[in-house]
């Protein structure tokens, strides 16, 4: 006894920043995954998967040192290899495609719903482990890829029950941003990365902090840069640029993309010149879904074009466009708009057993009802009938049959619908027609 008392008392809390999924939570999670999966598959996308472990070099090569050093769970394995729990899925899918590049017939349409890990401060909409839908199309050079990917994003929102007026689809082009930073302001690649990351954090810091950062990186022409960045609309932004071919290509793409999406009935697309998307690998159009509700006014998910990612494996350029949609933020948005589903109970029928000797009969009946497509559970507790009925009601099981000697002898069963109290007498063969 003394030895037991000296043992450490373990906490029942999960590791900070990750979540336990009790049955009701799991039901919501499965609903979210189901909507995601059905939508992308309706566009002809095939599911893939991969290990949660990747060599750390994969993220150093393209996502950036900051992600590896500050945001990943990185450690040495027993072979002294640097390994990371994946913080994102795009480098993994690029690795997979590069590994079998010659065997594929393009375009490829792939998706996955996998868990990702980021070591960051847990807060609303941001945890250390989350699940994310990634949908990508590979091998399409023109804007048709962006049109399709944004159409999928829009359709997912529709299938969750959101209206176009609930959110915006914000778009920008890295071609335009690269022109401004590299050609117009002659910034080095290192400084350009710092500026894009600062712009990406603009909504999360004060105006004074942002302007101070811009002045530090762009000491000459700070005011002009801020005027460009703070343009009220696409036309004003366009007129402030001294455009060359690099910027013009991006501007034409933005206009064409908005027109094509509008032709498909997607009318909530807006140009956002300060939209960066954080990863370094984007090369063209970038976009995000932005919730307009004052209660959840934030980016929900996004993506863009990343044509050069396979080059880190020494492979040829494969045009690629995709997005990632996390489960945490979309759940917050569903809660904001009261769109979370009512979760159905796991069982439709509960068999109340009046005597332990009747359990074999109840088990046989349960096998038959399950065979008819009715999810069925039965009582093994030996509790009083009233307590068994209370159990079924508490667990929201809609129908109950109480089995006694008379029911077994005559084969006549009474099905009770707990929500209404209505009872219907039937035989074993008639159960499915009443419940269904």
C-alpha cells in the first residue's frame, strides 16, 4: 500500500495544444471530413496518404529555416538523423510525385486529410496538432487550375451551408509582389522574404509596428510603398504601379481569374494586395477564404500556385496549384454561423432485457435487425426496466423494445418511439419497416 501511495499521480489532461476527441467531438470531426471528402471527390480527386515523419531537410529546403527552427517538432532518431513531425503537407506530396514522376500521366488531382504539427502558442483557431484537407492539381500551366481549385474551395463552403455573403475569396499574385519588391525596390531575396512575412502578419500587429518594420526594410520610398500597399481597390493599386512585363502578367491573371470565376457564379472574389500567404514556395496566384463575421473576422484557409517546388528534388518543373483547409478554424466558423450538425446517436434501436436468461434471444434479435441495416444495442446491466429506458433516453436512442418472457413466447414486440411515447406492436419481420 505504501508503495502505491508513493507513485506519481498522472494528469488526465492531454499534452498542451492537442485535443482529445470524445464520441460527440469525433462525430463533428467526421462530419467535417465527410463534407471535405465528398466535395473534392465530386471534382474527381483521388486520396493519398503518407507518414507523419519526414526528414527535416525537406522543410529547410523550401518552407524555410524559421519553420524548422521555431515551429516544428524536430528531433534526432536513434540513427542520429534529424526528423520532423510534418508541419504541412505540400512538401510531402511534392516528394511523392518527384519520386515517381515518370510513371504518372498528368494532370494529377490528389487530396488528403492528414494531421499536422506546429509548435506554437495555442489560441483560438490555432493548436499544436490539427487535421487538414489538402487538395492539389498538378500539371496544368494555365489559369484553369486556379479556377478549379478555387471552385472546389467555394463548393466546400456551400456544402457546409455558408452563403457567399458570409465570406470573401481574397486573391493576389506573387508575380506582382515579387515585381514590387525585387524590381521596383531592388530588395535582396533575403530582405524580400522578411518583407513578405511582415506583410503576412500585418493584421496581427499594430499599424505603428507594421510601418516601423517596413521603414526598417525599405528606408527609401517607405511612404510610396505604404501607399501602394494601402490601395483602396484594384484600379487604384494598378495606377500606382510603374508596371513592366513582370507585374503586367500578374495583373492580367488576376483580372482573367476574377472574370472566369464570376462566369461560374462565384461572385464574392476580391483583390487583396496585402495577401501574401506565408510559405516561400508560392510563385503565382495566391488566395484565401476570409470570414466576414465580426465574431470570427479572420482567414479560414487558402493556397495558391507553387510551380517550382519539385525543383528541390532535382526534377523538372511541374505546374502545381492547391490549398490547405484546417479542421479547427472551419469548426470555429461553423459554430459562429450555427451550422454545426445535430449528431445522430450511434444506435437507432435499444433492446431492453427484463431477465438475464432472455439475453440470448435479444442477441439473436439484434443480429437480425443489424442485418436489416438498423444499428442496434442491447442491455447487459441487469438494471430495472425503468433504468434501462432512462439510459436509452439519455443516450438519445430513438427506439426501444423491451423483451420479456411473453415477447419471446408470442413473437409480438412493442416498439416505443421515445421522443413521442408512441408504441407500435409488430413481429421481428416488421421492425425494419417501422424504424426506417
